[in-house]
C-alpha cells in the first residue's frame, strides 16, 4: 500500500530529463529516478533509485555527478550502470572499471593499469544510457537529517514491496552486484531499513502538496 502510494505521488510530479536546468531545482532535497520501460503498480513508472546529498545546497551538483560529469568514481550510480553494461557483454575492461581512482595515492598506484582512452569511451556510453533512459523528480527538504531519513525509509519501502519489481529486460539484471540484480533497484544500501507507514506517506503527500 505505501509503495503504491509513493509511486502514485512521484509519478504525478514534474519530471526532469537531460538536459536539465540546475537552477530550476531546489538547492536541497531528495531525487527519485525512473527508467524507461520499467513499470509498477498498474502501469505507473517504476522508481529505480532514490537519492539525496549530504553537503548543503548540493542537490543540483549531485544530479550533475550522475548525468553530466563523466567520472565514475564520483557517482556510484554511474559506476553501477557501467558495471552492468560491461558485464552484459563479458567485457574484460570491467576489471579496470572497478578500480577507484578518487585519491592521488590510488592514481599513483593504479594509473598505469588504466586504458584511459577506453575509460573515456565507456564513460560516454554510460552517459548516453543515463541521459536517454532515465528521468527524475525532486522535492525540497532543507534539513539534512530529515533528507537522509526520508531517503532511507523510501528505499526500504520500495525494496520490501512484494507487488513491484524489474522487467525481464531490465539492465540491472546484468549487474555484478547481487543486491541490484535481485532487488531491482540501482541501490545496495538501506534496503532492509524501516518502511514508511500509511501515515508517513500521507505526511509526505501533504508536504509536497498533492492528494493522491
């Protein structure tokens, strides 16, 4: 019940897609991702990821890390899309894709192992998939602790719903991560947390200003 209401709520909100204007988004909030071809609860667009940000006023920047910045190690979502794409075709470049180059030490240690030309091409492929297949909606939450709590409970609610799941053609079924393959979300954290009650969802509906 709560999962279906969440889907009805967010399926009815303004949808953003690439290219999007960061200035049109709230500075702080939670984002909800949808993926082309994925449906749930009587044909509603299926939520495939819920996320937020930690630092203040960084919602637009966080979404840019997913959609715009071709740096896999700054976005676990991008990294997971790349994992699935490479694993789907048994591409040996997957081993290099897994190497985290965030720190200077890692770049010194592993830099010579990376085919940077190939890395650039895979990053571009990931961008093409994300920009063409994913849309999102957002809602404003200024308090950081409240944002994180809502993110956790929304993820748990969707994950633990027995009435919706991935389609047979879902890209995530090729993920190297068992939780993604099995649960149908581009997420591994927060799946078994506390779900939202009916009253919790009603309160969120009121906050967002929709009666569903």
